[in-house]
């Protein structure tokens, strides 16, 4: 008799950077399954994408998840398949490199620099509890996860 799904995939919600586990149980200990994401067959790389086979259970492990791992995953067994959604709950961005105090001469440029855990974070900058308005005098440059606040012609 041909192998069948005994237990099908369940939707999985995972916190960013943690491991997502998708598993099925099939009626055979020897049959293999293939795994697909959004229609593309997945290849095992031993680090991020791992396939496990334990008796009648077949597992797909997605390690160190990010939002790029969200999507529809399918497990195929011969001519049958089952599908589930993986949802990744994003962690809030954090500042990993904090600003340093600066002393500059009057008229010089002061540059404050921070580094974040994510590149697309919305950062608000304040001086004396008032939100800064950017201008020719005060400028922000963003390079991926690094942000630089430049105060020109300081006084």
C-alpha cells in the first residue's frame, strides 16, 4: 500500500531568531517527503534548513528565523501534499551601540552615531526632551543599521 499522511502540517508561529518546526507523520518508516516554500523545493543546508526523519515522523526545521522565512510551506509525499503557514513575530529593534558624549570646538561638526539590531527601524532623535527637526544645521544619515546625527557649525 502506498504511504499516506497520518498527521498533517499545522500552522506555526515563531519568534524572530528562534527555530520553526514543521512536522508530519506518515504511514511509512522508509518513505521520504519533499519540502517546499511558496512552490519552490527546499534544499537542506545543515545550518538554517534541516530535514529530520525519525520513524514515521518527518520534520522541517528552520533555524534562526527572520521575516524572510514567512510563507506557505508544503510537504509532499508521492502524489499527496499538505500545507501550512509559518508566521514570524518580529522582535522590536534595539540600539546595540550607544552614542558617546562629545566635546567639540564652537563652529565644528559634532557627529553622534548609533547602531541598531535592524536596518528599517524608525528612530526619533531628541535634544533636551524636544524632538529634533532636521535642517541644513542638523542632519541624519542612515546606512543600514547605522545612523549618524550630524550637527554642523555647532554653538
